[in-house]
C-alpha cells in the first residue's frame, strides 16, 4: 500500500513539475516573436545609423512599441503611430513658433493639447486611440525636449518622423520575411469557439428556458475581446477587408443570437398552448442553432424563407394574438442571426465578401474621459513645477517621460495595474541599460557587440509581455531600455548623465503611480454610476427616436455590459440585481431603437400615419399599456397591407410589445431612473 502511494505521489509530483515548466518555459512561438523583434530593432538601428539620423534610438524604440505577436496588430498600430507622429510634429512646430519665447505659455499650451488628445483617445477604439494619444506626447518629444533650443525643433520633428518611418519599415519587413503569424488565423478558432458557445446557449434557451443574465454576461465576455483583433485584420491580405468585415458581422450576430434566443424563450413561456405555426417556427429556430450540416447556408436560407412565410401568415390571421406574433418574429430573428454568424465565420476563413459590413461601437463614458484628460494635465503641470523648482539640467527629459507614461496609462483598460507595471518596469529598464552600457560594452564601439548586448533585455521584454499579468513590465523594459541606452555612433559613455536619466525615469514612474491613485481616481462604484447615467441618457434618446442606427445598438449595449461586469462588485445578490437592471436597460434601449427604425418608413404608408404617431408617443412616454395597445392596433391594420409592409409592422409591433414587457417587469427600477410613464 505504501509503495503504491509513493508511486502515486511521485507521479503527482512529476505532473506538477511538468505543469509548472509548461506554464513558465516559453513556447517556440514566443521565442520566434522575440527573435523577430530583436532582428527588427537591430535592423532599425543599423538603418538609422547608416542614414545618420540624429535620433537613431527612436527607431529602436518604435520597434519596441510596435512589438505585437501578430502581423495585423503591428500593421494597424504602425499606421496610426506614423499618423500620430506627423500630427504631433506639426503641432509641436506650431507651439514653438507661437510660444518659443515664453516657457510658461509653451508648457500650459502643451498640457492643454495633451489633455485634448487623451480626451479624444477615450472615445476611439484600439490603435486609433493609441494614435490620438501619441499625437499628444509627441509634442513633448519634439517641442518640450528642445525648449532650450527652439531653433532646432523643425530638424527634430523631421528626424523624429524619419526615425519612426525607419522603425515601421524595419518591423514590417522582418514580420513579412519571417512569416509572422496572421491575426485572422489566430482569431478564426476563437471566433468558431464563440460561435459554437452561442449556438449552445441558444439551444439551451429554446429547450430549457432563459439561462438568465449571468450566463449571458459570461457569453458576452467570451465574444467581446475579439473585437480588437477583428479591426486589425484589414491590412494583412488583399482580401483582409472582407475578412475583417466578416469577423465584425459574426461578432455582432453572436450578440443578437444570444438576445433573440432569450426573447424567443420568453415569448414561448407566455403562450400556454402554442399553435402549429408557433411550434414550427420554434422547431426551425432550434434547427438553425443545431450542430452539424443543419446550420449550412442553404438550410438557413430555406428556414429563413419559411419563417418569413409563417410571420406573414400570422399577420394575416385575424385570430393571431400579440404573443404569437412576437414568438414568430423572434424565431425569425434567431435564424437571421444564425445566418449572419455562419456567413461571418466563413468570410473570415475564406475571404469572400460577407452579407454585410457593420461597425462595432464601444461604450465610453464622458466623465471617465474628462477625468483621464484632467488627470494627465494635472500630473504634467505638477511635475513641470516640481522640476523647475529643483532646477535639474535634464528637466525636459523628465517631463517627456511623465507625459509619455501618463498618456499611455490613459488608453489601458486598467490604469492602476499599468502604473504598477511601470513602477516595476522602469527600474528594470534602467538596470538593463546600465549593464549593457557599462558592463557589456564598457567603452567599446561596434554595432555587432551592441546587437549582442541588447539581445537579453529585448528577449526578456518580449517573453514577459506575452503574459497578460506581466505585460506592462515587459513592455516598459522593451521600450525604455533603448531610451536610456540612447545608442549613438559613436557611443557616448557618461555615467553621471546616465544615472540622472535613470533616476528621472524612475521618478516619472513614481509620479504616475501616485497620480493614478490620488488625482481624480475612479472607483468601481463610480464606474457603474457613470455607465448607468450614460445608459439612461442613451435610453431617453432611443425612446424619443434619436437613438441612432438601430443595427449597432445591440453591439454597443453588449460592450457596455461587458465593461459593466468588470466593474460589478458587492455581494452575490447585489451583483445579480445590478446585472439584471443593466440588461433591462439594454433590452429596452435596443427595442426602442429598432421600433423607431421600423416606424419611420411605415409613417409614409397611407392609412398608418395616425397609428404610427400613437406608437411613437407611447415610446416617448414609456407607457407599458399604451405600447401594447399601439402594437395590437398596428397588427390589426396590417391585414389590409402588402407583404412588405406586414413584415415591417411585425418587427415594429414585436419591439413595441418587448418594450412594454420590459417596462412592466422593471417598473420600480425605471422609476428610479426617472423614466417617463414608468
């Protein structure tokens, strides 16, 4: 017995050791990524030296910032980096021309420009946000860094743009030459897995009832992170535009599939004895989300056509009740969503032109954006005042680092974690640069020795940055090691200058750490309050018919819910209640936006104008009973209209009734939101 136990314990210890090694030993793909970035950085440095650029180190720093494991991610970031550099260079020249003789006005105007760029970046997505933010702190690199020699700013701007161009060309060449992994190939299995999960969710909804907001939020958390990769595909291949559009269409369709399947389950629960039409529609919807060939495009097209016939038949039947029309329409919505999802996944895979090309808007809070901008401005202003009082000779260098780190933190999902990573990464970068400069090089000149000396920190930064918890540490090490090393031809060795610069970047990290925690901090409860206020305003606009494009409302609400779940805290009961209310607001807003989208063209149909006016008034007043009456009145009038109008009325009536039921079910919560008629 003891020998068997020892063998079992030994096997368990061996398995744990293997698991530990598997977690910590980098995979071959990680080593390949590190090799590509090192080669690109050395190529950029060599080209910058050969071109005799004044800021050769900026080319290496550019490669470090563009270090992305996938080709599409690097290309997308490179394009907006170049654009942001050009815009920042122009603004820097303009500010120096206006305030070159007045340092205070120059610093104040730069702080205002930096805050404006950070504020704008909060409302943009992915690499576009990075480009907007970059155009802010590029002014610091060009104008503030040369505040003592304004006559050199134009040359500095040209050199900066040239160095960035060299870095972009170098990393693009290396990625193509060494076959960097494509973003779309990495996204395809993730999207296929999310597609399968959404279909399983829909099957559960249609067979066992509504899984609830918690399960829906879990599905949204699986789908939402793919939006960033979907935006980065377009530049990878000739058909990258179609693949990117397909990925966006599929992601939006998965959101709709989850919502429509829950709505169909709710509609079926309100019909005690479903008739033949409803039973057939339910079966067709269930078949559309089944596994295997039943979800093929041809089968989905046939099922969609049959469901449209069933909806039309229900609209023509005087005995059809509102709940039956809702069930038929929601079944059609399920099949339509399944069709778009299937087509989008195939478009990502084979590059054909998808059925639609839609945007995936993201939720942004005005209060969060304003606080982020003010935080960066206050941090830069306080740092500038402190450095001026200290009278340090490298104050301009320190201000550039403060502006850069504060700006970078503003476009990260969690600024606090980013600040912690910067606080750890800056000393590591200083240590790496010091070892390279005074131990490995030690006064020697020669590019091969420099390339060999820079390999360890570059590899360390790349490998550490691939793990999400330690990404910031690796990123800062990779970027700020060449900043502090400042490769030149010939290389200068000044221990005093290096030590002061190293202390200043660490001081900049401390300033960022304190700023994030002390200057206009935003707690999870404040995030929830800001999101709720934005949702309330969007809901009021949607009820009034000013909610914008109805097609993208579900995607916007899904992103808002995705962010809301990250901020949701408290006890289990409190979290569930908050999530239920958040989903109620999203469902009502989407229903109102879709209803208004259908009512607009219907208002031009003769005989429907009075009913359309009543329906719009009911939506604006958010009256549950009035919405139900408006939906039934439209259905009663639909029987004398043609098929196209009947289908539009079916969609409008379904959304009016959905809004009525959501308002009735959450009346107390909507009264707290000061919703009219609730």
